[in-house]
């Protein structure tokens, strides 16, 4: 029997109505709902840490996804993930046709897995760009965690690879789809002019300090950890458990804090909250034109972005996740709720003439649907790149402590060679984009 083509796997959504007449789309096996094999997307998981584990539960709960392979530099973690997957698919099943989840140590080998359709990339930030570009070239559709990149140049390279290879891409900025629609509602009301002319955006709680240089002491590398590959394109240094925890863990590792591997806790949550601000400002394909760091050279909050419209966005010390201040009122949105001043703003429903956001109530679900339909996701590579760029610009501003002029079209600082050098990083051999 010939191998099913990649396109045929994705045509089933477009023919779902016909299938519902001719016969059931979902088959029953071992008492569990499962899509027919040629109607499932085969998923490979690159990186099996805490965030991947959270997303894995979502993917395992979908009948139209089959997790077929995992990859990690940490032996125990990748084997634990594979065991979880195998137990999920064989529990209560009397069928003996299930093939165990394949385990890889190198993402390049995973990308060659037979019949692989889509990949989840949930590695540390410094390991996003290379697998994304490789997966795009391999024609695999991609869900990549945020922040999308370590540098501005990496982001543009991802966008180009995704476009050139016509793959479907979702950045893991799930506030666009989830959290009770608090952020989506705020964006709709702001862009519909319900608070008048927008003047200031304040980004508060959860968006922490800018990145700092890693100065952790050396530790002995645990057995079963390929530390050199974990470092990959990052500078050579000894192992430390804060960067790559020992064993299977249930916390978010502190690699996020350090410049060599991430954008600090500023980027960790900034990739979420700045992303919502960009959406509300209708700047998904652009960005600010000026970066103004705080006057206090030791301050880790207070940096301002200025847009061509004159609107300012401020990285504040505390306050709501996203606060939008207009001439006629204020809307505050958080993961826990949404409120406004005056109180009546949100009580006036939007009409068909008002702005309405892209419909999505499940970030993973939106990606899977778009893989099947070949439509653009709610947070494609360009948007993920532009939101990550805000975090990079903030980090550069805090690092240089100079007012910077930014050209969002050219993605270059204006007349500042020192700042432009920070738009990319040298990669440790043999790794390249």
C-alpha cells in the first residue's frame, strides 16, 4: 500500500461534511474515540520539559493528532515523555497495531521520521530558531513556544523560511485565544474606540527584569544529559542545574533569566503582554520608532516605547498585565479578569460595525484547524517575531541605557552601529542559521 501523501491527511477537514453523510469521521477503537489513520496529523515533539508536558496533555486529548516521536537532550525526560504517550494510546485498547512513540536525541533525526506532519518546538529560547528553520525546510508545520527568538535577526530568518516553504506556523502566544477572552475583549474595545483616542499602554505584572549575563558556578554534568547539545549555538560553559534541571521537574527553569539563552523574565511574560499591546495598537506587522530607557541607570523598569502615532507603551513596576489609557477611559486586562473606568464602557456591547478579533478560543485548536485548512493562524511567524522584537528592543535599551531610534520597516536602529550589533549573535560552531 503506498504511503499516504501529506496533502491527503489535510484534505479531510475540507470534506468533513461529505464524510458525515457517507460514514463517521471518527472511528472507535478500544472504547476510545480515534480519527482514522489517514485523518490524523502525526506530531513530533522537540523539547520535553515542563511547558512541553503541559501542551502534550492537550495534544493527547485530540482525536485528530497522533504523537509519534519525541526528542530531548535529557535521556530521562525524553523517555518519560515517550512512556506517557505510549500509556495514553494503549490504555484500555485491545488493538495490537499501535507502534510505540519513537525517541530521538537529535531534532534533525526526528524531522526525518516517517510520515511526520507537524512539530511542536518547546526548547529553551536559544534553541528555537535553528529547529524552526530546519522544520520549515522539511515542510513540517510548526507550533513554537514563545518568546519566538533570541535575536531580531533570528526572527526574520524564521519568517522567511516559513514563507518560502509555505508551512503553517503558530507562535505560543496563547493569550490571543484563551484566558476567558479578557485580552481579546480589551483589544476589541480599544480598537473600536470605546476609550476614545488611545494615549498610553502600561505593561505591568509578570513582566520582570531584563536579561543578565550568566555567572552561575560550574557543576558536574549528570549522567544522561548531552550538555554540549543543550548549549548548542550558545557560548561554551559548564553545566548548571538552574539552566537544565536534573531529572523530571515541574518548574520553569531559570535559563530564562540569562542573556545567553533567553531575554530575561522581561521577555518571558513580555512576549505575552507586549503581544497583546501590539495587537491593540494594530501594530502586528510593525513596531515602535523610539526606545527610551529610564533615567536611573540601575532601574529595571520604566523603559518607554514610542510609536509613530505618539502612543507610548511603558514597562511599569507593577499594575495590571495590560492597561490601555485613552482620552475617554481606561481598560485593564489580566489573565484573571478585565475592568474599566468609567465602569459603563464594557457594558455597552459591540456592534457589527465595531472591530472584532480573529475568532479563536483554543490556541492549539486554531493551529490544528489551520494546518488542515491551510489558512493563517492567529499568531503566525510574522506576529510572533514582531512581539519578540519588542522584548529584544527593551533588552537592548536597558543594556545600552541610551535613547534609540528604531526603523520597524528596515528592522534597524537609526544611526547607531553599537545597537545594531546587538540585533544578532554569533553562533558557536558548528551551528548556523
